[in-house]
């Protein structure tokens, strides 16, 4: 992979990290502590609020995992190891990296 290709993927990764950060900022209120006023909120409304909070926390956890994967991809770029399968060492197809720029396995190795 040449330096121009790496630059394209570095920009793609930076864009995805920014999108994840935006999603994290947007969901901050949904993850906050649920205030339960027993006098004014019914039992089903409290359950809905707690369920929404749990879903927002799970979504944030997925965003955090994806951000870690993307930062590791940037580190692999800096170390000259980006774009190779961790198992067989073959080049990862650029189409695969466009879909998932943090991919570390080729299609064949990811199946096995």
C-alpha cells in the first residue's frame, strides 16, 4: 500500500472517529442517571426510562469498542503494519478496508 492510499484510509478513519464522537455527544443525556419521581411517573414510564438508558449505554459501549479498533488501525499505520492480515500476512483488499478500515483479517481467515 502506497503513501497516497494510507492517506486516504487515515482520513477515512479520522472521519469515522469524528462520527462516533458526535454520536457519543448526542447520546449523553440518554445515558445519564434516570430520575424517578414515584409520585408523578407511572411504573411503565419508569421501566421505559430505564430500558432506554440501558440501550444508550450499550450503544456507547459499541462506539467505544469501534473507536479503540480505529485507533489501533492508526497505530498499525504508524508502525507500517496496516493493510496486512494478522493471520496469513496477505494484503487486505482495499475494498474490505473501505468498508471496515480497522479490519485485521482477510475474508478467508475471518471465516476460519
